[in-house]
C-alpha cells in the first residue's frame, strides 16, 4: 500500500470516528442536540459545522502531506 493510500485511510478513520460520535449523540441522546452550546447555537449546528470544517482542514493537510508518486510505465505503451 502506498504512502498516500495509508495517509488517506488514517484521515478517513479519524473523520469516521468523529462522524460516528455525531450519529451516536443523535441516536442515543437526541435531546442534547437541541441544547444551546455556543452563542445561542444548538449542538447539532455546532457539531455539523465542525464536521464540515474538519473535512476541509483534513483535505488541506492531506494535500500538504501527500507525495507525488512516480508514473509507472505501462507494459503495452507504445513509444512516442
């Protein structure tokens, strides 16, 4: 497995865990989602916006950390 693939899987696992937390709160303590937590905004809005921002931040970090992989020559490639 390449470095970029491993990095992508790590970021996916982190995001999936945070998203699972969101779904867990929605499922098992849905009333908590309606409680104000920041500047009058409820937990559902704050957590949802945090998920969106996390995705953007992780995409930028991935872009900075990902390595350019060399092109692999194809076996049946015709010379130019």
